[in-house]
């Protein structure tokens, strides 16, 4: 199948399960022409995980694309992208949140972020541990130039469908749990989870945003 067919198939599958789930087309490592093809199908939200690559593509592609930063973000690169991205999915430390806040203040903007959560305890290098989540949210909710929109999850690899279901359920419950605490400036509207291999399971568990790469663009 070609790119366009792949894209339409995935979009149909998502819409069939939940019309409100947003598709982020993860275009990392893929050429600008491929992104343009999907753009011409109507897709506007694209995900990248490297700052240099995002900046390169940003310059070459239409400016109504909403870029999502989904990779590990180094603090020294924050200033290069914060005014170019729609949402940073991967905020995983106080240091990073503070840096985004400082640079956003300098530019006079508010940056929308998701907090990356580490539910699997082992393996995943990045993400906030559940035991640190509430102090973390309380702290970064006071940073004026950051808007916390939600949470992001990357499951560890090779989980069974049943394990994924359990993990995704646990993750989904965080939305209710956090919102019930009524922390000032914290309203979790968006849960970003689900990738090529598990987006259907994710949507059935309440995903608001799925990040799909290889099923659209092909293997990397
Ligand atoms: C690469 C990547 C994806 C997309 O993965 P696929 O399996 O290709 O769909 C989603 N989220 C993050 C954070 C990624 O780095």
C-alpha cells in the first residue's frame, strides 16, 4: 500500500473507534516529501523527536502544521523550539519544566505541555514516577508560562495485549484522579498514548491522542 492508503486506513480505524481521538502522525526520520503527501490528505498534526530535524522540517513545510515534540528534550535546546511547537509531550523533570518556563517568559508566550509518566518502573529511562507525580504537578503548576494539558505514556516494549490493557487502564485513571484533586492550574484534558502496534487498545482505554508513525510512513 502507498502512503495515502496507509494514512486513510489508520484514520478510518481511529475514527471508527472514537471520533474525538486525535491522530499525531509521527514523521521522525521520514523525508519532507512524505510529510507533504500526508499533509495533502488533510493531516495537520505531526510528531518529531529530534530538535534539529523538527527545525529543518519546520522551515520547509507549510506553517499551518501543528508540530508535536515527542522525544527527550535537552534543556539547552528548549529555546529553539518552544515558539514552533503546538505541544511538548515529554516534560519529565523539574529542570526541563523550569527551563521551558524561563524561555517562554522571555518570548512572552505560554507553552502547552504534557507530563511524561513512567508507569513501568523499570526499563524506561524517562518519565515521572507515579510516587513523584503529585509534588511534581504542584510545583510546575506554579510556573506561569507553562500550561499543563495532560499526560503522556510510552509503554515498555513487548507487553501482551492484556498487560497493555492493564497499563492503559491505570494510566487513564490518572486523569480522573488528578482532576478530582482540584490543583490550581492543573486540568488534565489530554492523555497521549497509543502507537502503531497498540493504538486500538489505547483508544478503547480512553486515549485522546495517538502517536502513529510506522503504520503510516512505513518502517524506519
Ligand atoms: C516513534 C514514536 C512513536 C511512533 O511509533 P510507531 O511505533 O512508529 O507508531 C510514538 N511515540 C513516540 C514517543 C515515539 O518516539
